[in-house]
């Protein structure tokens, strides 16, 4: 099998992945689990999705500022679950943004725990705002509750303008070979997944994605429910919290098919 040189991106900087959408995450090569916060800018408004851990804070803020955005323009912080990898930096973001208009969007099951991190910021449950957030321009973000994938309050965020689905822990992976955009190709469809990809000599992305879900999702039923919700959407790319962005229809299909083959997930392994 012919080996292809993997893409080279400068991940020390923010990366524009679509119109008004930026990856502003951390890509520490020594980290087992990278963090992928995403910034959506629409006119003079912005939202930050899964702002990252407290260790990522300075990196994330610097990348946000390099987009030309003023931090006070961030009116919403969206947290798709309450883990420290997602909202550990929340107190620092709150202090720097320092805006009376700042609000948190999450699910009420998450907000119970987010209150321990930042009790002062007003919090909106996705169900109380009709599962959507509307920018002044009319651009909308839609929210899809996917309970127990992997927390009771987990949900997805869909940007109607770019058709990007921000999936949180779904479609995430555990390997540390962060390249931002997936390297999944057509030949992966016929290749028997192995620990090391014979084409790139890097960890097999399909195995890494599967391993994450086996360990982190609660059950096959929870994952199946989430995948069913995702199958109803017209998606241009999938942007997970950890691992690489699935930026092609083929990559999304390959990863989805891999996840559908898993039968023993979370508590299923002990029953």
C-alpha cells in the first residue's frame, strides 16, 4: 500500500475550518487527549463551544484574539457536557470576557455541575430555548440531546450555515496523533483495521475512535440513539471535542460504520 505524507498544519495558530468557524484548541504532542474548542463568529457576535481545560486556557484565548475578535463579543459559552476537559477554563473565561450579557448554554443536567465551577453566569437549558440559538443575522444553531453519550446532559450542536455538527465526545478519539483533519481515505474502506496504519505508520484512526467510545460511552443503546439522531442531519463535517475533524463525507461514513459495529460498550462489558 502506497504511503502518503500526512498534512502539515501550524496548530500553534487558530485554524479557520469554515466560514466564521475557527478551531482554537490545544495540540500538545505529549498529550494523550487533545482539546478542541471551537469559535463561531457571526458579525459582531460570537459563541465558544467547549472552551477547554484550565491548562488550555492561555492557548485558547490567544488563538481567539488572533482572529481579531474582542473577547466581549462572546455572548454565549456552549458546554456540551460538564467535564473538566470541556469547561475547566470557565472561571478564567468569565473573568476575561467580563460582560453582563454573557450566558451559558447547556442542558439542565450539566448546569447542575457547571454551577459548582461558575455559579454567577446565567445558564440556559437547551430545552428551555426550544433547542436552538439564533444570531442577530438569523443564523441558527440547533441542539440535539443525546443522553448518556456520555453524560445524561450530553448534546450536539448543529450550525445551519456551515452544516458542521459539533459532536462533543461522539466521534472523538484517544490517540495523541493530532493533525486536525482526519487522514481517513478510500482505501480505509477495504483495509482491515490494525493498531498501526500501514499507509501512514500512525495509529489507526478507526481503532482510536472505536476505543474511545468503548471506554467512554455508557452503553451500545446510548451510542445507537445518538447515531440515529445524527443520521437525520445533512452534515458537511463532524467536529469532535477530541481527535481529528471528519471533514469529508467518506470519513464520516467510515467512522460511523466503525461505531455501528461495536456491540460491547461501557456497562455492556460487565453484564
